[in-house]
């Protein structure tokens, strides 16, 4: 039976940092802001959280801190994927023990596994945990595309519950729903395609946008699920300029600049990522002000 981990809008959270490490004070206040804004779930240590440059100890501590701070008010999804299957298993087991409600596992990057390799990779992880797994397909970042036929096979595993689909290819999205929309929950991984994917039968979005405007992002999905489809579409169009600005440089560079300007930590980002270019920052902040954000 298809499992729904959350319905609506989940924030793929930025991880605030100081030059010395994770800024837990800022992270705690940011979590509180998200919860007060009505967000439906939170993702710790995803791509937006700079998972690739957090140490293993930092990954574990950020996930545990988030679970503790949220205290069951919304589902907490832990990013536990890497391009090393055994490392991904270790991270997944640790996050499950810490109390994560679900695990977000990205396709192996750089290795560029075959489709059979992807089945073996995800199955090996799913065999070792008792938490629902969200497959994460983002070929623009990983160089590896998780095809709908492969998802259909993976959906047979009892611990594989959902997919965050961020290929940006609507033809592939349609095939995904046609093959296994009745077997696996589909979440958008593209803020610019939230409403189109909901219209296909998606259950929500794992979002970068909602770091900055969670109330507006939630209003969009709430309107859709309440049957006010045109209102949801209007929100999608209204928020599109901000979405574009949040992706004018590689994620999470703009998102980190945004939440820093909002008062949630310093604008520290780890190499090889670098701070946002001044002209792009000015454009982003101008659009944030148009959307009602004080910066």
C-alpha cells in the first residue's frame, strides 16, 4: 500500500554555519520559524543543507538536533544518501535510530550507476532500515537519472515509500505516474513545477523556496488540496520570480544568503561553494522584499 510521509510542503533546510562549525542557535530559531509558518515537514542534511561538506559527525548531530527541536510536531526527513552504498547504509541506520520519520536517499553521484546498479544500491539500504525511504532523483546534479521503470521495480520494496522527482522532465514525470503512481508517493523536487506535479497526482514538494517564504509556499499547496486549483496556480506564478532568483547560482548559495539576511546565522558556505555574487544578491533581496520578506 502506498505510504504518505507528509502532504503539502516540506522545507529542505539550509544549515546555518559559523566559520568554526554548525550554528545550532541559528538552526534552532530557523526550525521554530518554519514550524510557526505552518510547514508540513522538514528535511535535515539534504542538498540544501550542504550534506556533501558536512562531516559525518556534523550530519548525525544536525539530524538529531532537528528531531529533538521539532519534537514530533511535523515529520523530520533525514538526508542520508551518498555515492558509497555502505556509507549511505551507515548514515541511514544512524538517522533511523535517532528517530527520523523518513530517509531521503539521493542517487549515487559521480559513479553514475546503471539502472540495475541503482536497484541494488537502494535495495541494499532499504534492507537495513525500518523507516520509509524517499528516493531522490536529481540528474542535473548527480549525472545519474533514475528512470520510471526502475522506480516501478523499487516500489515493490516495502521500505521504499516515495520519490523526490527533480529531473525537470515532465514527460518523465507523466511516465512515472503512469507506471507507479498507485504504488509510490511522488513529491516534486522542483519548486517551479509544484502545481503541475500536484495536478498529476503528487503529494507535495520538498522545497528550497520554503526556506524563505514558507507561509506562501504552504498557501500554494493548501489551496491546491482544498480544490482551489486556480489560486494554487496563481501562487505558482507569483512566486516564480523568487524561485528563479533562488536558483540563479547553484543551490544552496542563494538560499543561504537569503536566510542570513533574514537573521538566521551568518552567510557562511563551505568550499567549493562560495558566497553569492553581489549583483545576484541585490536582485534576490529586491525580489524578497517584493514578496514581503524583510531584508
